[in-house]
């Protein structure tokens, strides 16, 4: 088992639906894989706009090599919320810069 975990920062905005969009920003779930054949969970609350927010809960694709490391593509839909009830699309890539976490450390 590797001596560290890693996670990626991510941020962006949802698709424009029902007359508005939402922003989001957080860090992926950690992974202990040293190669590209791993995924991360994206879980975040969006900003509150027009009196409501949404939850994003999607799995990234496997790692994509880029200069300086790797990124992960992610896409999906937010939870349904608001009036009228609706969801938004999310389509993005994680950041290249990774956060390294020591095994056994608290995040």
C-alpha cells in the first residue's frame, strides 16, 4: 500500500437551467492509487441561488495524464430541488495539482 493518499481540487458552475446556475468548489475523495487506473468521488453542495441549492454526487473517470500529473473528467446531474423542482448538469475536470495526504491522517 502506498504511504500516501491523494485528492484533487475541483470547482466550476452547473449548466444554466430554469433561469440560473450554481457554483461549486471542493476536494475529491482520497485515493491510494499511484497509477491512472483509479477514480474519485465528487461530493459537494452548490451555492444557494434563487433560494435553493443542489447536491453533486458523481464518480470521476480514470486518470488522464497531463503535464505535471493527471486530471479526472466528471459529469452528471445535481439533485433535484427548487421551485419548480429541477436539476442541473455538471461537466468538468479536476485540477492537476493534487493534495497529498498521509495514510492515517485526518482530513
